[in-house]
C-alpha cells in the first residue's frame, strides 16, 4: 500500500516581499505542507531564510506542516531554533561530516519529525544506515542551492532503490523529491516510488494553483 501523494510547495519560489501571502496562497489550494529551504552560503552557494521567517509565518496565521530543509554545513547548531520557530519536520543532509544519528535523535527529542537528504552525486548507500532513524527521505533531483533547475531523470533509479528498501524492511518513512518537479516529472517520480513532491517554480508560476495541487493529489 503506497502512501498518498503530498504536495509541499517551496516558499523559495514565492514572492520574497510577501512571503506570508505566498504561504497563504499555497494553503488555499489545499496543500497542507510548506517546504522551507534553509541555506547557509557554505554548504550551498546561496542564502535564504532563518528561524525568524518561520516565526513570522506562524504569527501571520500559517497553519501548514512546515517541511524544513536545512542545507547547512553544521545543522546541529540550528535545529533547536528552527524547532522553536514552528518547524514540524527538519531534514538534514548526509554529505557534511557530523554525527547524523545524534542530530536526528535530537530533532525527535525536540518534538519534530526528522528527515535525511541526499544530493545527486551521493549514492543511495550513504543513507542506508539512517533509514531506521527517519520519518522522511528527501532525494534531491537537482544540485541544491538554486531554484528553477531542470529535473535530473538519472535520479529515478535512486528513488526506486530507496523505495525498494522501504518495502523490503517494512519502513514507514515518506519519500520526497525536490528539484525540477512539475506535473510531468512528479508523475515519473511517483512511478519510481516517491510520495511527497516539492514544487517551487512550477507551482507558483502555474496559471491555476488549485488545479496544480489537485493534479498532484490525484496521482496514482
């Protein structure tokens, strides 16, 4: 039995002058998740949001599940501020060197769900030992750091492998994809086993946001 599909619109592609309005527009489509890309300018060559943005979104009335993706060299230093700011799920990358198991454990201790993220150039085997510790695995289908990049179809076998492990071991984590996701590539990822879809540029530039969200919700 596959998990039902979830759309997680990426606020990075929203109007940065009106982030609360962009979050509200996403919520009004029926999308119950909101993806928040947190970049430090070190692990990835860009800067984005800090915890105060999450606080401001909550203060403005955002009720979504905050799917918080830490693209940070030292995520352990920041998980508590993001948890206190309103994150529901905090995902960390496997690539930097730190105690991944300990940080994932701390995320759970803070009352959040925990996710592990894998970049395009990293083999699926790198996260295999973390699968018991997580609520979500995020497969990057572009190199993280910038929005609007084209989808990498060579990531589909990696999605299939992680989904296969999930079923073989009867694990319950969600399998998320992020990067170049539109209605066509989302279906390809769904066919490979993904169930959670981060859409930024394609979502916020869609002619009809509600129809876009409905198309994701009705994928088989």
